[in-house]
């Protein structure tokens, strides 16, 4: 059913209390899709809506994959809270299915797993399906250091499968701490630009990233990529250090 205008603002003001009174089916979400633009998502509303969408999608009945993806994107886009294990598992199952669709990239299915730490068997699924571009992106942007992903990336770097512009992402997943980064520097296996760019994605601390950039300066003090990465990471002291021994 369509929500009446006067009730609409009551729902926006008290979403946890009133959402279940007006939205209980996927059709309700579809009839009132505009509310997803205005509703301030809470831990409760996100879980409530995802449960409705999940039950609809896996009900065995005819379903709209594009509507499912579109609604989930709007729900998740501005939410930065914490998911329960049950909701994480449901988002993963939805991602597994919808990431295989041709429209998946345009409708940003990647957001289903954004910043989610997965179970090991779920990580295994990602690695076994890495030929899918969306799945590969989730591997390379995995939010924490993971041993399986790290080892997989190391093996991939030994092959011809890695595009040159993605080297920084692969390398970043192999770096657990500062010593790993220093090893790359000492081996000189990759250009300084590549190592500097890897710090955009590394899961090491801000202090360690600062130390890493300063280490790169010892190899090439005039490198502009170091300056750029330092600026993007708000590590301005690195830029100042870079020019202390250079005449401007």
C-alpha cells in the first residue's frame, strides 16, 4: 500500500517504531520506493528491510533482480553501522547470485559486501570466483588483512594475470605490517610509484604509512607520486620532509 503523506513524516521521524506498521512485503517497498531516499537508516531498519528483500528474492517465486539490487543499494548506500552475522550471511548470498548478472556493475552490487569481514568459507568462494570482475574487486578491497587473500595475491603477482594498473591493490593485500612493505622496498621488485600507490589500500596504521612513504623518499626524493599519495592520505609532514633537502 502507498503511505499517506501525513503518515510519511511520522515514519521518517520514528523509523524503528513505524516502519513495520506500513512496510511488511517487497511490494510495500516497491510501492513506496521513494521513502528509501529520505529514510534515515538505523541498525533496525536496515536489518528489517534486508530480511524482507532476502525472503522475497529466495522465495522461489518470480522476482525482479534489478529492483532487488536497486533497493538494496539505496538501503546500504548511506549506512555505516554494524551488521549481525545473519544479515552479513544474507548479503553474501545475495551478492553471490546478483554479481553474476550482466547489470551487476552498473547497479553497484559491490556495495553488498563493502567493508564486510567474511567467514573463511565465504573468502574461499571469492577466491574461487575471482574471474568475475566484481568478485575480484571485493578481493582486492577486502577491509582487513586475510592470510588466504594475501597468499592468493602473492601467487597472482607471479603470473601474467595481473594488469599493471592493479599491481598496487594486489601488493596492498600482501602487506600485513611495515616490515612487509620494507621487504618490497629492499627487493626493488616494483617501481616506487607502484609501492607508493599500494599505501592507498594497505590496512596498516597511519603512522606506518607515514614511515613507509619516508622510506620511499630515501630512494627517490623528487618522486611526485610520493607527494601525491602523502597529500591524499593527509600525511603532510612527508611532503615537508621531501623538500627539506631540495631547493624550491
